[in-house]
C-alpha cells in the first residue's frame, strides 16, 4: 500500500479545499456544496449521492482511496472540447452543466490506492431532454481516445441495432466536427483508433455473436427499454481482462418494474441509503420525491436539472397540459418528462384498484363450491396458468395455479430478477423438472385441484389445444374452446374490469396474479372492443387471460341458463 501517501496527500488537500472560498471551488464541487446546503432544489436521492461523496472524502484514507482532481478535471475538460452537431447549438463546444460535471467528477476522480479507478459501474437516471445521449457519446469518446487504456474497446449497447446506434452515431458526428478526426476514423459500424488499436462499436442482440469481446467501456443508454439483463451481462462477463473497465448506464424511468433496469435501480438506491455496500458503483437519480408533484412546475427541476438549458418550462407545461386533457398520456409524461416509474405504459387496471380487492374470505371457504375454470396452456418452455372462478356471497373469487419448468424459472430469476424462487417457496408456483413443461404433471395437478370443488366447466384457448385437453376430457372434465379474438374476449374483459373497479372480485392477494396484471396491456379495436394484448404486455399475463376466460365461461353458463325455457318453469307434461 505504498500509494497510501497519495491517499494522505489528497485527504489533506480536501481539508484545504473546505477552507477555500466558493470562487476557488471547481463547478462540480460547488454543485455538491449547493446541493448539500439545499441552495438547489433536488430530490432525496440526489442529496444522498452528494452526502455519499462528502462521506467518502472524509473516509477515503481508511478505505484506501484518494481523489485525483487532475484526472477528474482532465475528463471534464476533454468532453467540453467536443462540439454539438445538431440543434440550436450545432458547431458550439459542449458546456457541461454542474450536475454533469459532478457525475464525471466522481466517475473519473475517485481512485484506488493502486491508481485504478474506484468506480466501475455508473448509473444515472434522469428525465428526457437533459443531455443524456451527448454525455454518453462524450464519455465513450474519452474512454476510446484519452483514457490511456491499451487497445481500448468501447461498446454502445442496446437490445436492438437502431437503439444501439443512437449514441454511436452521435459520437461519429462529433469526431467529424472536431480535431478527433485527425486521430479517429469513423466507419459505418465502428470508430477506429488505429494508433492504439482501439475501436468504438454499437452492440446489440441482433448484431450476431459477441464472442471475443474485451471491453474497456460499455455504455447502456435507455436501460429501462431492456426486457432483461442480457446486454449488461455480456459486457460485464467480458470485463475480466481489464484493470479498470467502466459500465456507464444512463436512462429515463420506464414502465417495467419487474425488469433488469428497475432491479438495478433498486440496488443503487439501497447503496445510496447505506443498506447495501458497493464501493465500485456510482449512482445518482434525478426524480420527484412524490408522484403527486408531477404537475407542479416548482418541482420539475428535481428531475430536470437542465431546465432552462436544454429544455424549457414551457415545453414541460405543454406536456403536462396535454396529459391532463388526454389521460392516456399521463403515464408517458410521468416517466419521460418527470422521471417517475409507473405501471406499464398502457396498464389496464392500476395496482391500487387491484389491491383493494384482496377480499375477506379464505380460499378454504371455497372447498366444495361451484366454479368455472380458465386454462392458458403455455408453450413447452414457459409458464402455464389455470384459474378457478367462484361466485359466492354476491362476489367473485379467483383461485389461480401456476406451473413453470425449473430451468426457465432459473433463467427468469437470473436475467430479469423475477421473484419466482420466493413464489415457489410460498406455494404460488409449482416447478416441473427440466427445461420444458411437464404436461403430465400439470394434468395430474389440475385433476387433484378440481377434486375439491364443484367444477362445472373450463375454457381453454382453442388455438393452443393439446393432448393435455384430450386427457382432461377423458378424465371427465368438461373443457370448452375459447377464442382469443375480440368476439370472445371483449365482453368478459370489460366485465372483469368492472368487477375490479367496483370491488366485487377477490384474489386473496396472490402475488403472481398481481405481477401479471401490472404487465397487462389492453388492445382496442375501432368498435371499442377490448382484449389483453400478449405481444405488447411487458411480462407474462397468462393468469389474467385465464381469469378472463373463466369469467367468460361463467357468463356463457349464465346466459344459457337464462335462455333455457325449462330452467325456471320446468318441462311441460302431456297432462297439462
């Protein structure tokens, strides 16, 4: 630990800095001071990031760190020498705002005792139009050209090619507009630094194989759009050969609270709060402290630190006004303009309404009662759902059952942080061995389940019928095909919505069904008919589809009974 002398020197340097007048502070330091002293309106999570910075300065020696001001200033200076290539500032040099300088200050200033960067992962979350992409491109070019890494490899990563190219394309145009063109050569899908044998490339799942990667930097823009952690994992797994790699994540809020981004965000918050410990992770989140602040102009600065610079208050006011006039736009404004995570983009039924329907009955109270079933058979490697619908005490009750192959479950836990392991332990999901669903197990389980109730009939997707349906029918279960188009699904879908909003349905707080409803997106035709849209829904919604089919089966039974002239008066005899 010979480099502890550096740590000591820098700690003393910090003590000296604290005594300096504000005019002597670097803009990044001044920003931190103003946030700490609440001279700037920021959210709690930004305040926590600043508090962590000061706490780390105080504890740097004990931790074996030091702050390299020259390295931090060097990175900031490099990026500020780049030029804008579009918009009203085209041709002008970058002017980093204090919050941006604070981010770069931390990422590139903090060092381990051996001189390598402390932070290997950076997570920045901020509303749209706050200079995210330009900042990402600037950091990417710095890591390619000025970081001093041998044969640097920088990747702009996304799930699809077009998204991956956004940051990369900005970097290409910046190279062309600056003296970097004398050193870097842009091509269609790469920027090459021939002198150092380095390159910058877009990277996505549709670019083919990712074998042979040796990244020094991975940039993930709009992480919220990633359905899983695949791209993150690809880059991270290839970091091993680098002494100080950097994963730079910058994103707005999104709709998928069960996805990889939200899970990573949760860990960032826990680190900021001191619940989790990760000295390699830098995180800062610009958001509102309360969702109710979304239409308050005084609060917009919390999630938009570039307010008055790259976006105007008038622009935000227009977005909010439009959302108030068009309720369907509210969620989009909340996520993109004020950086709040909300339910799915077009979530059908909000979680608050759903959780008011937990009910007071117990599932045990339903033993022996009449019920109708809905069966949504999965493909061979995904989740299968069977839901029983009861109508007791002038209310409806949902009793769902789920099955998933073990290997698929482990993949979902690993890539998407979905709580399948917890649900399995709690008895909400059953696991079949292997990588495909064991339909014989499912069939036997269904037969065991329905033996405890007075099952009238079950609906199933006629386009996904299988030997399992035939086997269940052979065991005496009445199974009826149920179309998935508007004609079959619209009426029970609308009725399902009414039952939830009126509090006339009970689900006993089943967490899997709750998770699926939060992902359910509704598709509407020109005539106003509705149905769940599996393609647009961010996660599996099989349990909700099965619930709607079960309700449809009940509605069909009621209609048949009402139309039966003998159901009320009985059959006429020849003696009448």
